[in-house]
């Protein structure tokens, strides 16, 4: 199976950040590679920056072999270059792209003048494509490397799943999702039986005052409802290229305190539902049917685990204990256990400033193993990124969130505030304390001989954070 994920704009980037963490937690349906294409003219987008940082820390951790026979970091993620793909050159305007100077004195040029305002035509296409994106993207083609990978999978007889993520209420995503999906269908027209295309359409979930936007050309929140209604009508009535569509939104919109048209200051709330839609789509068989899916929750004022699928029926592995909550919570405990009692002492132990005999797990997994400080730093950077993302997810101002107890931990820097809550960090009472995790690390276990050193230790720590059946 070949998996392909296309993020479009800032909301797509937030979805990728969540999907990367879900991959680290082992929730992808199989061990097929996940290929990432980022579409965003704004390479300095703060949302994309966070996603890119998470990806850059993911790969080195996976290279340690931690996922050889465990869910931990099992999914190989490949990034399609350039990252991001910018469909137009820096400082190009719509007039430049269309070649208006060649069309100004004929009927086609007159039609162009009717369709687009002078401001739209003169806007530099560096930080998104509000209201003019379809015209921009329709003039381009999908990066060749991305298409060649898809065709290579299909020609080898593999099924191919392509998933797009972006907003539909304004900006780059609204133009990119329908345009890029149709470009893909046209390019892959002779591979229909092997290729399935899905998408998550992110509905309005934030707002800002018009005064915050100044006079720039940008997607205005007072138009979100109208834009969304028109977009949904389009998807409902037009010949659709998608095999499955997911709609994710929120009736109670978060207020953006620090408005930004783009660049590094554009940072939105953490996203999870859209990434779960990608997992669901990747788990389904390739089919020629068309489905429209809507994710909802039982309590409009609260997010809890009952609002998420178990994933048992999703996966090819078909393990009876493979539930999203169990796997995600085990991963969270693994990260928190490392932050609590490994990170504070590891550097001192490696530098000889602490006595090894006090830490049996260090003797078993580190002594003489030639551990690289860069490997440790890459993992700790990833752990910091995960905790920061989780803390943002757990502290939405407009909702009560009941996934991992936000009172248990702090972010930036990551730390556990209340160790006693570790055993019931998701609200489910267990006997797994931090002391028990420490004890398990001292147990004698056997491992795949190809894994050693720091990677072997991380796998052992992950296994020690699993709640065992009575």
C-alpha cells in the first residue's frame, strides 16, 4: 500500500503535525511509507514551521530501529522536495502568472479584468491565495517526483491512497483542494482501479476582527460562513473526484488573539480530528465508490475518548487490543516517563557525573553502547514538540478537553507537575505508577539483536509503559 498526504495551507500544516504524532504513536494502519507533499506559497508559515520541526525530529528517532517490531515510530515518512512546494515564484502577481500584459487589448484580457479586481491582480502571491487561488493553481502541474512515486506504486501492483487536507473557507486550502485533486485525477486517469483519493475539508473553527486584518487581501472571518456554504454546495453538486470526503469544523470558533495574514506569526490551535480522518481513509480499501463522511462528538462542550474511534476495525494488523486510546496513552506515558526520570539524569550519567550503579537501566542499555549525544537530542527535541502540541490540544479555550490530564504536565519546557496523576493520566484508573515503570526497566528481557543502545532503551521504556492485563 502506498500512502500519500498532501497538506495545503496553514490548516493542512496543522493536520500534518497531528498526523506525525499519531504516526509516532503507532496508529497508522500498516507499515507502508507515508509520502508528504506540502503546498504553501508561504514557506515561513508558523504552522508549517512547527510541522516541519516535528518531521525533522521524527526521522532520526525512527532510524534508531525503535519500530522494527513495535508500533513505536513504525511508519517511515518521506518528504517530497521542495518542502514546501510553492506553485509560483517569489513576488509574482496574478497579472504576471496569467500574462496580462499579453492579453490586455483583446476580449480575453477584458474578461480577466471583469473577473478580478485590481487589488487581486496586483497582490504578491507570497503568503497564500485568498480569492484567486484557483486561477493560480490551475496554471501549474503536480511536482513530477510526487507523481512518479504514485505511478511507481501503481505499476508495481500496489494500491495507492492519496489524502488532501486544508480549509475550505478562504485562503490557499479553499482553492487548492478542488484544483489539486482534479489535477491528480487527470494525471492518473489510467490508474483509477489502483488509486483512491480522499480529503478532509476543514470548516471554520476560528475568527478574528476585521480591524485586525488591515487593508491587505486576505480571507476575512465575516465571510467564512458564506464561503463555506458556497464551497459545500460546489462539492455536493459538481462531478466529484473524491472517493471519500470528511468534514471537520466547530460551531464555537476560537478567537485569534494575534491575527496574521501569514509568515511565522500565523499559528493556529492544535488539530486532531482532521488527522484521524486521514487514518480512517488510509485504513479503508481502494474502491470506486464515493462516500461523504462527517465526524461528530457526543457532547458539544467537551472532547473525550468516547468521541474517537477505537481503530480496532481500521487496521490490517487486527489486534484485539489495538484501540486508539490505549496506544496513544501508552505513547504519552512513554514520553512523560522519559521526561520525568530519564532526561534529568542521562546527561550526567553519560558524562560520568553520576554513579551508574544507582541506575540499573543505564548499565543494561547504555554502558559501552556508544550512544550518540545527537540521537538523544533528536529524541528530546521530538518529546518537547509532542508535549507542546498535546498541551495546546488539551487547553482549548472554548472547550473542556478530557484526553490526557492537562493538570499533570507543563510544556515549554516539558515537565510533569503531578507525578501521582501518571497512573490515571487519561482518566482511567490503573496501577501503573512511575515507580512501577522504573521497576520494569530493571527486568530482564530479550530484544531483536539488530536494535541496540539508545534505540533499544527507548523500546524497553515504551514497553514498560503499557498497562498489563490482569
